[in-house]
C-alpha cells in the first residue's frame, strides 16, 4: 500500500504554462446534507443515484493550459448551448472507487491506471492530457471535504467519476480550445440489483460497439450511447447486460456494455479477449490476470470465437464465465442468450473461481488482506 495522504505532490508535471502544484481553491457547500440525511443515503445507496456535497473542476484552455483548479459545491454545470460537447460528443470519463477500511481510513485502487487511461482516451478524442498528479490530487481534494460520504457497510464504496468535456462554444468541427475536467462522486452499493447473484447476458448480433480504428478502446460517452439500443434488447430478453462481438466478422467476443469478460476452462485456465484496440483495457481485468497468475493459473489473452464458448460449455470444457469492472467488480454469468441459442440458465450458480477471485480482489480493496502489488493508495 502507498500512503500518499500526507505526501506533498511532486513538482515538474506540466501541460502548458500552469505550474504544478495547482492551487486548489475550495468553496464549501452551504447546502451540504445533514448527517442524518447522508447516513440514510449511505444505508442504501444503490448505484449512481446520490451525489456528494462537492465536486472538483479544473479548466484547460489552449492559451493557458490547466488552471483554475477548484473544489466547489456539487451542482448543475452552466454550458453555452453551442458548447461543442453537446454537438460532437468530445467527452471522456473514468470510474474508480474509494473504499473505507476497518480503521476508518479511505483508500483507492490503482488510480495511476485510471489516470493513464484517461490520458490515452484524451489522445484518441483530441482532448488535452491531464497530468497524472493533477488527477490524483483531484481525488485527494474531493475526499478532503467529502470523506464522510464513503460508506462503511460491507461491499459498499464511494464511486468516483472523473470526466472531461469540450466546453468551447462554436459549431465548427474541430478539437475544442476550452475543456473542463470535473470529478463527482456517488456512494455505491451493488451495480446489479441482487448483489452478486449471477446475471444473464444477451448476445447482440445486430449491433457492434466498436470497429477497427474507432474509439472502442477509449472511455468515451459515444461508445455507451451506441450500446444503449442493444442494452434495451437485453432487457427485453430478460437479461441484465449485453455482449458485443467484433464488428468485422461478428465472430469473436469483445466485451459487455460496461464490463470485460472471462471464461474459465475445466483445468483452471482463464481465457479472455485480447486487448485489440477496440475493447476497454479494464483495470479489473488486468488485476484479475495478475492475481490468477499469482495463484499459478494459466491465462490466455486471445481472440475467442462465440462458438468456442457455446461448444465448450456444452462439452464441459468451459465451466465458468464472469464479467468484471469497477462498478460490477466480479459478476458471475449464469446464462448467455442469443437469437439462435441459449447456454446456461438463470439458475446456474456462480463458479468456484469466480467467487474466490472476487473475494481475493475485494479483500485487497477493503484492506482485509495484504496488498502484495502495492495497488492501494490512501486518499483520506
Ligand atoms: N469495458 C467497459 C466498456 C467498461 O465501461 C468498463 C468499466 O469501466 C470496463 C470494461 C471495465 O473496466 P475497469 O475494470 O477499468 O472498470
Ligand atoms: C465502471 O465500471 O466504472 C464503468 O464505467 C461502467 C459503467 C457500467 C458504470
């Protein structure tokens, strides 16, 4: 574990004239929730329904780089109707969580990976790269005022949502010269109703999520907008998530609308789609690969044909499937439904590996087990 709560941010990172460290201005909210109201929310937070009292903003302009860093009361954002994000969707975001440990301290998981992925997404969306230290400092600054919003009940957390939008007002199509970075936070219980109950997923053969040379590897709103119709199909089929195939052949597994996917073979080998430029490089995915290798499991990152899953499930070669992501953590997949076939059924129980890897990952995140990879970073 890396305790950075008390360390001064390093100097030297810069992107434009603003010198680091940025001086954060803090304006305390005058409408902060009373303790009793906040505690009532934390007792049953759901996912993404409630927000903390403050948010962070940092402004970037082509002339001045990153500047005007502030912690301000949570509230609506004022945007000109011509702000380019509203027309051309120049937007990226991240998702990570803050976890309360038994001693009351607050930690987050591999935030450097989120900072670097935000930078990669920025490059793809022609947005400015936020220096990693600004990203980490924004987390620390928000937690400095809103740490009481980190719930302490088992398996709850504070979901952190950093995002960046093109805020310049003009209707020409080009990269914006004014951009806002913001960070909001939302107390979170389980992403799916029913907690870690296995889910059913719908295989979309009609819609693709991403194509070669597209934005599939970036965490950008447009990818999610284009997944919504397929997700609606999933709900109509009684499924909780949608699985996409590659767009060129419609043959290989890519990922779910908001999660990566793993299959487990009967000999304990893990199989997951390779990072191919069109799926998100999940941080949970990467962590599971590491933890599985630590346990001595073989891990294959390679193209997986949908027929391999269907036939392997039928023959007993593939014994478990699960989805993973920050919001979903590790969620067992009970069934896969498509217009041509169904494998498994909603009553298929969670597999042994799925349960144990979820336990191991959350034990690290909640500070219940040693963090051998130095993944945890203290925020408050
Ligand atoms: N794939 C997509 C499309 C996602 O939205 C997410 C969630 O962030 C993931 C995969 C998993 O990524 P991570 O484990 O970094 O949260
Ligand atoms: C996350 O897991 O952080 C995501 O962004 C995915 C979304 C389904 C909430």
